[in-house]
């Protein structure tokens, strides 16, 4: 069994390479992804090895990039679109919501929509709005789209390949603050299904659900909580649409308490949906109301105060204290 230690950025690069080697109809398109290798160097070396016809440097026009990809996907190509930064996706929003999300169902399956939109999201890199946003809820709300978020190099390597092979369009969220962190990657065996949530740390007192960059924050919080005699079960949601509610609900039925940690603002968010859905399913098992730990409902701030804006271990621990306090 081949295993290697690599960064998430390298794991994504290797996953894209493997998908392109397996299927000549896998095409990559985006701004500066060819000769430059992308802003975060995720596609570094791929144009050199696969050519300009398969790794396409596009103009700075997200709507045109996605619109072109829709036509190619209808013709059977497996398209991988890179949006340079999360906040740059909005010029393509009409294409994504009106066409990408609809065509597979509208055509009763005659047209597949093998289209993956890679979206570097969330903050933590010292950049302001348009470069550090969390727009995932827009796409979770849109019927016809699948939305997933990797949090480890191993997941990044396998989830990008699984997404490319899927016939539904997928918004593939990559936590840019985790691009340079290393982890072990199993190059032979995918560990989970694309839409499975995963228990990253077992526990008995509180279920903590997170995704993307916040999984690491949740795991750090679990270490602090353990020193205070509280056992947190940390679940990496991984798939935001569809949600793996079976895994989350099974945990909440055991712990009786739920905290969701997200970098997005709280209103109409993925965290709101998880709390609502779990409350409907597990109400009789819950010993406290479900709670969200979120960023604040303001535009993303300058870098000097972003640490106060993003959920921290201290803020997660405040939520843990609140849900544990209901027993008292």
C-alpha cells in the first residue's frame, strides 16, 4: 500500500494528474492555471505534461469560463473549473444557478453535467473580502448542485477524483488556509465515499460538527476540552449537500449535545441547516439546544483583525460550556 506525506496543495495536484491520466476527456480551465500553475500552484506542471488543449488558460471572465464548461460538459467532457478566489465566483453565479444546476435534471439525464468548480474558500491567509469568503450556503441552497469540502490532504486527493467522476455538478470547496499543511495520503485506497461525514475524534459529551478549515479548530478544541474533563466527538461533515445526517444524528443521539463550527456568517447557513435538521430528528435525545459558532455577520475584515473574526478555540469552548451548562 503506497502512502506519502504531502501538503493539501500537492495532494490536489496529484489527484488532478491521476484523473487526467485515467480519462482523456478531463479538461482543466481557469485563470492563470497553465503556465503559472494557478495562484496557489494547485495545477503546477499540468499544462506542461498534458498540453494547452487540456489545461486551458482562460481570460479573466468567470461567467465565460463556466459557460464554456457547460457546453463542453454537455458534449461529454469532464470539466474542472478553477475559480481563483472564493469571492470571484459571483460573476458566474447566473451560469451556475441557471444552467449548471439545472441541465442534468432538466434533460431527464440525457445530458450529464460532469463539471467540478474548484473554489478556494474561507480565510486565514491575511487577505480581505473577495479573497477570504465562505459562499458555500448559496450553492447548498441551489437544488441540483452537490457541495463538498475537503479538510485533509488524503481527502483532497481522493475527493477531487471522486468529484470528477460524478455525473452531477459539484462545487468543490478547498480551505485555502490548509493548502500548505502536510498529511499522509494513501495513494491506493479511497477511505470514504464522496458524500460521507467522518468521525475525526470519538467522544461522549458533545458532538462538534465542522468542515474545511474549522475541522482543525474543532480538533484543537477537543484537546482543550479533554483537559477540562469534557469529551468532544468531532465530525468532519465533508459533504454539505447532501448532508450525511445519519452519521451526525447517530452521534447526537449518543452525546445529547450539538455544536456546529463554521467560518461563514450564521444567518441562513450550513450550520443553521445542521442544527435545524438534527433538532427535528433527535429532539427527544437532546439535552441542550443545538448551537452555532460562526464568523460575524459583516464583510470579511482586514488581516489585522481576522483572527478575532474567525471562530477560535476560545469561542468554541464558550459554546461547549453553554451546552454543558444545561445539565446544571
